[in-house]
C-alpha cells in the first residue's frame, strides 16, 4: 500500500497467558534441574543433561519473546487495510476496500471463538483471527465469504478510519 493514514501496533499482553507460560517454564526447568542433581549425586556423567537444560532454557526464552514481543501491525490507507504479524504470518495480508462486503468493531473472546491468542483459524466457519488480547476487534467480512477478526487496542480510532473509506459497509448493531 502506498502510504498509511492509520497505524497501530499491538502485542499479546494477557497476564494469564504470561503466568501460564512462566509457570510451565519454571516447572520444566525444575524437573530438568532435579534430574541433573540426582544424576550428579549418583556420580553419573551430567554433560548431556547440562546441555539439555541449557537448550530448554534457551527455547523457553525464545518462545517467550516470540509470543510476547512479536508485534501485530495494522496499517490503513485509501486502498484498504494491511496487517503484518511476523514471524507468525509470512506475508502481509491486505484487505482492499473493494473486497470487503461488511465490517464492524465488536467484542472478541480469544478462547471462546478461537481457542487462544495469535494467528488462529477456524476452517469450519471460514474465519481467521489475529488475536492479541480480549476486548475489541475489527471484523472484516470479505466477498469471498471468509471472515477476518483483528484485535485492536484503539477501536474508536480504527472505526473512524474505516468509516472514512467504507461507511456504507459498516454493520449497524
């Protein structure tokens, strides 16, 4: 898209998910550490266990940063809306206004609708979600019959932007 009139950047901020991931990391590290200590007390070679423990720790840190530091970026222009969510989406997704049959800002339930956060797909309902948290989201119904739900931290501004170029396609609730 040529230029951006609307720009938003968001990341997954859910405290419950952070606590779940942190407790999982602590438990797996604790188990690995307990096995390492027991093997060391028995006089066994612990080199492989030490490498495995280091690998688990590195993987947990990488996973944490991938989940909580990867931004989803929404850009909008007179042509449409573009969404980037790397590394989870390889290509940017562009929704041209002429491809959108209807849109609305609505409340989204990450677990209820999509089973969690991130890039989520529901093939039976032809629905894809880019979910970074509960709260409000932009729902785009495309002429192809597919629906995209994109979390937003600024629903009022996003709605104002969408009305500027696609007021006739807004779903009135």
